[in-house]
């Protein structure tokens, strides 16, 4: 689906994390573990029972949250998942060493990660970097190789330990509770942690708190990674990235990074941009319209069929989608105003086959 939204850009998917067939997993926890998980709101209280004069409490942990738990409490558990990524980084860096000017025009490595998987990617990059430093290579040389060889794009990241080197692009929503609490973003007061010279793209999702509460009325816990659709890759984040690239006519992630980092030394303004009648949000050479999250993002979600990927999208909650997403006429109007006639049909033909 993400490939279709990005105009059939080819992706190779690596699954990182845990997967179970059931919604809940039964395990026994000690008191210390229970207290730690309860402090993170990751436990669903089930019931209490008395056995031999002792109170026995039964909790549930949603399997959707296991990746977040693994990310927060266990770095050792990530080691096995790092090996594939380290091999990919090795190959990408070796290509740069052999052809530093890219005369062969080979595509460079781009890693896209969402949510808890960002921690696995960040840990793999840090492990690779440490291995190179142990081989007596200078830190600057290692970071230069990583920067030239590797582009990392994160969606709703839950990680603040991205090491310096790669070209990072971090995409998240202002109203994403998980990225705000645990991730690297511009509003992080404890230090961004997104890597040196990282590029950040933020916006507001169309899913306000009232809509989120309605769609979660039938669920046992609102503390899951799926508790807010602002954290949803298929129904928010990928559409936002697609809009930025469409508006600016960019077709590669490295070109997106380079454009966002570009500083024109000849651009000297007599008037501060904050006094302009229309306040465009500029990232280097990129232009991001001020109405992108109010009009274009909801329209793109509708056109790509992103509403079909909303979490907790049952028959009852589906009726509330009209409150946050436009209808076909409004979505068509917003998209054709920005991208020209027939763009709505082109997007639907690509994404909704």
C-alpha cells in the first residue's frame, strides 16, 4: 500500500519485531515488572482473585504493544534483528568506498522505519558504527561514509538514540502521543536525539481527540501503539510524505533530504518572512503550504483509500470518519487545485485497485 501511495515506488519489506495470532498473550510477571509496565500504561487490568489468602491480580498485555515494550526495556533482544541491517549497511558503504563519486549511478541504500522498528534500525546503525571505530577508523571518516551511503526515513519514531552519520528524515504528527513521549522530534525538550543534521517534517493529523475517543470505545485499552491514528503509517504519515514530495516535484528520498538542508547564500531578504501575508513553511528549497494539514492531508488520505486502514475501523466507528475526512467532491477540489485536473482519478487508480 505504501508503495502505491508513493507512485509505485519499489519497497523491500523487512519485518522487525514480534508477531502473534492472538490479540493477547498470557505471561506471569513479578511485582517489579508489573510496576514498570503499569507506569508506562501498558497493562490492561483484567480481574482479581483470592487464592490461599493471597490476592492474585490478572493483567493483559496487548500483543500490539510488545514491540514498544521490547524497545523500552530490552536492547539485548534486538541484537538478532540487527544482523540483516548491518549486512545491508556493509554493502552500501562498500559501494561508496569503491565508487565515491557514484559514476556507476547505482542507487544508495534507504531504510524506512515506522514506530518501534525505528529503534531496531537505530541500534543496528550504532552497532555498525562501533565496529568501524574499533577497527581504528576515525569517527569523522565513519560518519562521512554513513552520510554518503545511507538515508534513513522514519515515520512516528519511538527512539531518541539515532547516532550521527546517516542522512535522517523524521516524519511525525504533532498530535502523535507516542512520538511526543518517546521519540525524536523538534518539540523534545530533553534533547532531540534524531541525529546530526536531521530533517524534521511535522504536521497535525485530521484525527482529533474526540474522533479518537469514539473509535476506541470498544477497545480494552487506549494505551496501545494503535491508540491514535496520528501514529498510523497507512492512514496519515505516508500521505503526508507523498504530499511534500509531490508539491516540490521530488522523486527520491536523498533529493528530499538535500533540498531540505539547502541554504542559499545569496538569499538575503529585506523583510522578515514572518511579516509576509502568506506564511509558507520553508525547509531549505522545499515549500510546504500552510494548508497542507487542514486541506491537502485529509484529501490525500481519502483519495488513497487510507480511511480503510484506520485502526479500530469497525462499522460503528466508520460512520464517524465523515467528521474528520472530506467527501469525494471536497477531496477532489483540494487536490485538483494544487496538482491539476484528473489527479484525483490517477491517485485512486494507483492506490485503490
